[in-house]
């Protein structure tokens, strides 16, 4: 019997009850969220269970929602079941003032660098990570570039024509 | 069949394929000229480039080194990947801020006389990548002699840039590297 999203949802609700919520299927991929204290438990359950073998962590990223106070940073895990070819998205929300999330690096080896990248760009502090430091940006950088308040452009240029960038100028 | 090409066109057209050589006093079986010109001639026709190829411009450089647009015709047959052995640093491609100290280190390891060629828009000015992570032009960290614009520049443009470097090399005075102006330039980059 092939694994279906209904079945996965049922197993998750059986195990975790009301704590897993927000089940939806954007673009055909089941997405759910859980409180951040449970993230390792959920991941471990999805890994160990003989039926739901989600053993491949495809992606680990974060999203910054500046307007959702209390839930600004969402850490998103993309999981894949290789035997049944089923993908799953698991989100964990945390507030921006204390962005601590438990690290999945002991469970998935690929999470190591992906968590470093998420820390580098969003500032999510992964508790229990063996080597949490900047990976793609310059080590001396003191801000987290992908957060919405920081500009994309390099601020040291003085020769830019604002008109061409749609800011001010005569073409508004 | 392609149109027939005639190579020996001396005397038949005004175009000279090769410049005649440095000015000097010619006599029977000897020529007297200045040392600068001879050294310049020797250096410019045997520049050993160091291709610091980072991204797409590197591929374009590979095409320039290929048989169709041959860079070896200009003396750059032997490209070296060790800065200790090369005189021309060709920076080709986007240099991120994290890569900046590496480029500087490679430049510092080169022996005088050394020239730098910035190929492509990214090396000249950051190109289309105006972001927090890309160095907006390598001239923020090392002095550049020739810039080749383009994204990526066509091989003909690369050859043109290379020929301009050759002009610079051929005309350089032997005292330039010890002059005050050069020292000031190096100080402005923080290079001893």
C-alpha cells in the first residue's frame, strides 16, 4: 500500500496530537508546523518509523516574516522518503528576539552546513550545532543579510543613478 | 569553398601585419636602440598570464585560448597557475568579498614587473551583481592596468585588451617600478 498524505497526517496526529497543526498542501506538497521545542522529536519520529521512512533531508532554510510578531523566523525542513518518493515540508516558527532552534545535525549530516548557512543569512541560532559560524559570507560581517530590513545592494557605491533603479529621479 | 586568402600582402596593400620594430639606428648587421625598447619588446611578446578565472569570463577565456581565437599567437602560450612565475594577472569573473583577500594574496606573490587585467563587467565594477557579497570591482583591492568590459567580452575583445597590455608593457620605462608615483599608487592600496 503506497504511503499517502492522509496516512502521514493521521500518524502524526496520533503521535503528537494537537501540537502538529497547519496541515495544508501548497503545490501538492504536504506542509505542517510544530512548536520549536518539538522539532527534533518530530524529525526523529519521521526518520525512525518503519512505515514513514523520511530519511533524506533535502533542504533546510529559513524565511523571515517581519510582520508576524512572535513568529518572525520560520525554519523550514524539506524531507523526502526515498523508497516511496514522497516529499514533506515541516516548518518551525521562532521569534526573532530569541531565535534558538534545536540542531538537526546529529540526525542528518547534511543539516550541518545547511544550518550554518541559515545562521549566516538569518541569524537562527541552532542549539547543539558543533560548529556554528558563518559559511558563505565574510567572517567579520555583523548583520544577517537575508533579513528583510537589510538592503540587497552594496552600500559603498557612489556612482549609481537613482533614476535607473526606480528611486526618485524623473521617471517615477 | 571559403574565399581564397593571400597571406603575403606586403607591397600589395597599405596594411602592415607586424610593426617594424623599435626605432633605432640601423647599420650594416647591427642596430642600436635603447635598452628599454628592447626589453619592452621582449617582455611584451612573451607575457605569461595567470588566469584567475572565477566564473563565466573564465569560459570565455578558455575559448580565447582555443585554436580559433588563439591567444598563443601573442606570446601567451604558457599560462601558469603559479603567481611566482607569471607577469600578467588576468582576473576573470565575479570576485566575492570573501575572495578579495585571496586575490590580493595572489597579487602580492607576483614578482615585479607585474600587470593586472580585469576582464568582464564583474571584475571591473561588480557587474550586474550589485549586492552585499560581491566586491564592486577588483580595483578596490589591487591596481588594475587594463579593463575589458563585456558580459562576457567576446574573445576578440579579450585579444584587444591583451594587445593594450602589450602596448603598456612595450612602452614601460625601466625605472617606473622604482618611481615615487608608483610607490604612491602602491601605498594607496596598502601594498609595500
